[in-house]
């Protein structure tokens, strides 16, 4: 199997969400999550049954619009109907120390041994005040150990608040009434002074007034009207006279004048003239021109005509007289108006000051009347007050404690337990840094997993692992060792099976020595010549397993002039040849990196079918990195679910990359738990133990 790069790079990608993976996650972590949930629920239940009970008394107060029975007003459009600031202010009043101190004194809370002298502070902490929805209702509650006292305190606070509101409004009305009365008295004196100033100014300047205004102004108005009428009359008379004068100058008949035509005297004379003229005509026809009766009639006619002419002249003279009289009247009115105008001009100069004084007097009068009416109304209101606040729900004695609410505690404990349990399970899953199965390693490290070595519980010094493999050659563990050996051969790029292999791990206690012993035992059982070299010159676990700590070994072979055959010892029971660690040394890396070590390995490769080198872990020491240069292949042991992925990747890099690594052996695998990891489950872990004969 070939790979694109030799450096292992961890590329952990979140797999796509799979329902089976979620199910497998619950199978893996349900015990841990349920344990956390049970502990959380138990804590809440213990708290619910051990905490001392508290009872809450609840009362509700309505903040209604104040009712003014004397002067009703519409509060629908006022700020009171929907004013959050006002509601918050009233909540602050309910929490105020002055109001609560009244309740402390009235209820004698300081004498309660469970409350003590700090009763006010306790009541402030026990009191809860809130607005009910968006309405003008305030709910107040008191929580304490005694249910009856909790209800009593809630009612006491509500009543104290109502009384405080009524008292505050009464005091405000009284204060306003007093202030209005004082202002009305002051304005009364101001009004008297301003009216006296007006009267004195009029007297000093001889200003007479009527209801319509000053006397001079009234006279001027009347003279103006009379002058206008006189001028109109003069114009009419003058027009008539000019018409008559025009008739006289042109020789016209004056009897066609309107005045003449309308004259009763002229009409009567004309009637007489008509009678006389007819009689004259009759007599002339009867007696002729010279008859005395005719002459007498002619003389009577001439006399009537003279009277008519005299009457016309008299009317013309009357018309001239009327024109002269109208002109004289106009002139008199003009002179009178001029005199009154001069007087009005004099009065106008001081009228400005008079009007200013009158305006001041009028303003003082309006203010005085307004303040006087308000003062009287406010004084009457103080006898009929409505604060607009009332208790709509009195606190009843609670029948069950408000704290702890045991059903709520149980439900909360259950919900939080499930949440904490789930979170704990997820955190534990995320904090698991080790590898759980083959595919997981292969996907993240691109290194094949040759075998999964099951955890062997209860191994003793006599049974692990050689004796176990001898007695149970068909067990699950034996099959895993065989699979590992077959995997070694399958991954080899050499023309023949690798003869020199190194077994190491990233950290100590990962089962690498047990793995090396198992490989050697399995190969020996198949008739191969097997040599196990204990190259862990620090711990020498393989040497200790065979009990050859005192015998000559690798250190002696590297430091002394001796043959390799003298340092190799055969274990008669297993047929394994062992090159033990030998004597102790202070510089293992120098010995392992020597040319002598390379030559010994080349020599042993030709004498044995399989040479297995048990090297120290890669992380604590550099020995394995040195030996990796001289071996054919490397088996890297990784402890299941324990060794961190970063440590494994770092160990592979220390070994020079993946080029010489035959694969990974996953050790100490808990086979019963492996199927819980879903898609990472290996094929051999799905087979039950009943399949294996022993």
C-alpha cells in the first residue's frame, strides 16, 4: 500500500450527520448523561424538601382617574390614562421607606423575633411591586414565613398607600386653597389701588365720562352727525334755489317750480282763476267786451293773477331765506366742532395715560375675580375628596407556599438535568482524544490498522501472554495476533516477508512488549526461527518477563568483544530466542546508533526467520527513532481510547514518517464497547465470543 506523503497530518473533519451516529452516541454516553441528570434532579428535589417554605400575600390596587364631583372633567385624553412615568412613580412610592415605615410601626414588625430591629430593610426586601399588564393596576406582594402575616402585611401596605394618597391630595388642596386666598386678598388691594388711580386721574384732568365714553368724544360724535345733516340739507336747498335763479335769468315760468306746484295757496288761487276765467268768457259771449260785468270779471281775474304772482315771489324769497339759514347753521356747526376738536386733542394727550390706568385696573379686576372663584371652589373641594386610588383585590391568606414550588423545582431539575446531562455527554465525547477503532485511525492518519488486540483481563505472570497463546490457540486474542502477522506480510513492499521488525508506541503502558511477545510466540508456534531483541535498555520488560536480567545481553554485545551467539538465549518452553538487554548503561542512544549495532542487526537478519525488536516508546526517548533506520518495518502500538491522537501523529513523525510503518496495532480494545462507535466498528468485533472455541 502506497501513500502520497510520509508525514502524518491529522485532518479531523466532522462527518455528515447520521441518525445512526446519534443513536450510537446515546448508546455510548447514556449512562453518563443519565447520572448527571439524576444528580441534578436529586439536588433540586432535596432543595425543594429542605428549604424553609415561604408564603406570599398578594393585593391589587387600581390607580383610577381622580373624580371631581364639583367640576367634572374628561380624563380620557389626559396623560393619566396611559402614562408609564406615573405608574413607575407610584411603584416608587409603594417602595418608599416613609410609607413602609408606617406599616412597620402599625404592624409592630420590629417586635417580631424573626425579623428584629432591621424590620424596614426586611420589609423592603420582602415586598414586590409590579404593574399588571398594560393597565393602571399595581400588584404588590409580601413573602414571609407566616401565611396569615403575609396577607396582613400586603393589605396593610395597600391601605397605607390609599390613605397616603388621600392625605397627600387633601394637603395639596388645602395648600392650594390657602395660596389662592392669599393671592385673592393681595389682588383685591391691587384692584382698589388701580381703580382709585383711575378716578384721581380723571378728577385731576377734569375728564367726564358717560357709559358710551368721554363727554367730549360724545359731543364730537354728535356734532359730526349734525354737520353732515346740515351740509346735506344746505346742498338740497342750494340746488333748489339755483334752479329758481336759473329760471329767473332765462325768463322761464316760475310757476313750474316744484314748491309752487306743491303750494296749497297757489293751487287754490289757480282754482279761483279758472272759475273767474270761465265766467269772463261766458259774459263776453253774452254781453260783449264793454259790458260792466265783463269788466268786473276781468278786474277780478287780474287781481287773482296778482295774488298768484305775489305768492310765487314769496316762495322764491322763502327759498333764499332757507339757503341763508342752512349756510348759517353749517357755519355754526363747523365752529362748534372746531372748539370740541380742540378740547378732544387736549383730552387725547392725557387719554393715553388714562387708558393705561384703565387697562391695569381691568386686568387686576379679571385676576381678582379668577383667583377669588378658584379659592372658593378649592375650599369647597377640600370637603369632598376622591383620591382615585382603591384596593380592588385584598390579599387572602395563601394556602400553599410560594417557595419552594416543589412541582416547579422537580420540573426545573428534570429539564436542567437533561440539559446538563446532554451537555456533559457531548463534552465528554469531544474530550475523548484517543482512537476508538480501525477506520478512525485510517481516516485521520492514513496508516493501516493491522489488528485490534482485545483487552485481556485477569492475566497473571504465568498466563500472559505466551502461556495463554499456547493453551488457547483458537481464542480471539490468538486470531488477532495471526491477523497482525498476516497484515505485516501484506503491507511489505519487499520481495520477501520482512525479517527485521520493530515494535514501539507513542507513550509507555500501551502494551508494546506484550505485543512483541505475542508476535514472537505466534511465529515460533508456526515453526519459524524467532529472535526477540529487548532494545528497551531503560525498563527491559521483555528481559524481566523471561527472567534473564542477570544474563549477558545487548549492552554487553555492543560494549564487549564477544560473539552474538553468546548473548542469545533460548527459551525452551516457547522456542523463542531472546537477546536480553544485558548490563545497565547510561547512554542507550549512543549504543543503539553505533556501527556495531547496525552490523549485529545485519548479522541476526541472516540467522533468523523473524527478528522482533522491542523498542522504547517514541515520546519519552529517541531510541526507537534511531532503531527505525535499520529495520525493515515498524509496528506501532496504540492503546485503544487512551493514547491521544496528537501523540500518535507526533510519534509517527519521529519515526521518519509512514514509509517504514507496516501499520498500527490497536491494543487493549474493549470489544463489548466497540459496537457503540457505529461506523467505526470493525468486522471481528461484531462476532460473538461463542464463535471462538477457547
